């Protein structure tokens, strides 16, 4: 499993990354909100370690954009701002836990493991339709018991549909979920992802509702 660290303090960031790798984690490190948003669009992470006091835009805006596009990745806020009111703001914005700097690394990794365990318990772990199985806790997709490799964009598109079986999801909504606020993306990219998912998982999994969007299963009235 891979972690994303969003921290502008280079020395602290390197120390956290070293500790993560020693503990067997893979970890990406970015130093500002824009790079964090790009990483979250392009990759799938087990958890995000998020500093609030970033240069330019706040870490809270990253968190709100994640939750706004239904990204359930657990987020552990790391910040020097320890006041109760600020902890409440972070938790209300969608954070899973809060750790005030300076902290002990043993506690950091214990909290990371904890938020990942809780996130896995929050979702219905397995969705099955026909011979396609999606294990959301492990983020593994199989067809006829054989694992199917999906890109981060394909997986996020599939997950958006799986979470709303029987409900039509518009192209614009899928675009927002996959890309967030990115606007310099060609208009046919969602159609490309749908085509790739059908190629990998079968033509009958995702239905097109012309003029509206896409749905898994029979559309409800």
C-alpha cells in the first residue's frame, strides 16, 4: 500500500518518508496543494498525511476537494495548529484523525494504521456483478477470478458507478469525480475510460443511457 505525504517542511518530510520506508510503506511526498491534487487524481493511496499550513492554498482545500468528489481515502492531518477549534474545522472538513506537531513517529504510524483499518470497515468490502468482483477494501478488481489491472482513472470511474448501482451518473459528474476541478481535460476522456472498462470487464457491465450518462445495472425509475 502507498501513502501520500503533503508536507512543505523538507526536513520533516524526508524524516517521515524515511520512517515510512523503514516500516515497509511506499510513500510519495509533495510540498503544496496543487501537487497534492494532481497526485490524488493520478494515483490511488491507502492514506494521506496532510499538513494544513501549506504555501499558497491550505491543506483544508485539498481535503474538501477530495470529499467533494467522493474520494474516501483516509486523511490524517499533521499540523502545528493544535487549538480545539482548528481540530474541529479539520474533522468537519472530512479528516479521519488529527496529530499535532511535534509528534512521536511511533504514534504517527499507529494512527496511520488505525485510519486505514477504520476506512476498510466503513465500506461494503465486495461488489459483485456477474463474474466481475470489486473488493473496495483491497482496491482489487477481478473478472472470472483473475485480477484486472486498472489505471487510477479507470478505477475511480468504476467506483463512482459501483457506489450508485441502478442510478444514472452523468458524464459531468464522472468528470468531477475523476479529475476534481481540473478543466484542461478533453471532453471525451470519460467515454474513453468507459470504453476501456468495457474492454477489460465486459460490454454488459456498464450501460449507456443516451443523453444522460452511464449506469451499472438496470436504471431505476
